[in-house]
């Protein structure tokens, strides 16, 4: 699977590399003209699907390796705990034999009775064993807690991977959908999975504008700006919406804010038919000149 995916990627990149090597001296205007004349995308959903499956396979391998590493660490911890308990038990046993021997000698000498010595040895041994058992119970509880946290983390990552794959699939569907209403339905599905997806909100505003609902587009853009007040795409869509409603002053201000976030929006003034009424507006040129001076 990985070899086939690599072959597809190399096959997709070879024409681009050959084209770049042979057309290094081509001007920007010719490149833009060539892009405008493209009849189909440079990639195919089939290649994207193979790449997505490969990414998913790699993530699942990482998750499996993570579980195996965690299991190995736990096994080593349990083995070390078992050896330590065994060592402590042997030590106590030998200590008991030593005390028994010494107590026997003391009994023979007459310093103490065998019964008292035996009771004392049992008491000391029980205390030491209890302390050792308590210590290793604490360690085992800590290991159990760590395992639980790791399991929750793995489950959370698995759910996030599934959500990401589903959202990616919805974006592919939206790119192939022709009607604005259909795109809005797909964007709503994306927002149901991830409500704070600013990109989905702004593209939904674009679809609403194509559907002839500029006020709805304005509301969606303000919702996006409440999540990210520096989102250039939201400012651009606000400029388009206000231009469609005839609010040219507001459209000019929002367009200037979009250009201040990303200079690439400046070219859209001449290319986007939605901004046609804004092209000769004096305020937009004044604000764009001010923005250019601030950048200098």
C-alpha cells in the first residue's frame, strides 16, 4: 500500500517538476493565464484517498506502537515489583533464621525465653512485610492510574482521527458540489462535527452570498470574527456582502482590513465580479494606499 501510494505521488509530481524545469523563465502573467485555462484539477480524489489511507495507517501504527510500549513498560514495572517483593521476602526469612539462631543461643545462656524471642521476631517480620506490601500497592495503583490515563488519551486521539477524516471527506464533497444550497448543507454537517471551524463558517457565508443572501453572509462573517478577530477571509466576505447590499463605505473598510491581513486579497478587487461596484470608489483606494504605506 505504501509503495503504491509513493508511486502515485511521484507520478503526480513528475509532470510538475518537468514543467517547472522547462518554464523557469515564464512570467507571472503567463502563469496566471495558464492557471485560468485549466479545465480540471492537477490532482484527483483517488490520489487524495490513497494519501489519506496512508496517513490513517501511519497513525494507527503509531497508536499500536504506543500501546505496545506502554504494555512493555508495565510488564517491566511488574517484573521489577515481583523481584523486589521476592527479595524482601527472602531477606525477612533469612533475618528470621538469624534471629532464631541468636535467640536459641540466648535461651541457652538464659537471657530470654524462646517464646518471647519468637513473638518479637514474628512482630518485626509482620511489620516489615506490611510496609513492603503497602509500598508496592501504592506503586501498582500509580501504574493503574497511568494506564487509565493513557487509554483515555489513545481513545481521544482515535476519535479525533475519525472526526478529521469525516470532515476531510465533507470538504471533498463541498468542492465537488455545484449549487450553493448543497454547499451550505455540507458546511452545516462540518459545523455539527466541529462548531468552531472558522473556515467552514466563512465558506458558508460565501455560499450564502452566491445564493443571494448578503445579510445572512454578514451574520456568518461576524460569527467567524467573534472566534478569530483577525480572519482575513471573513473581512473579505464582509466586503463582498456589503458591496452586494450597496453599503460601499462599509465594504471599502472591510476590504482594506482583509488586505491588511493578506496582501493577496488586493488582486481580487479587479477579478471578483461581486466587488465591481467597489472598484471606482474613492474610499477603497484611499484605504488601500494607507495600508500599503503602513506595510512599508
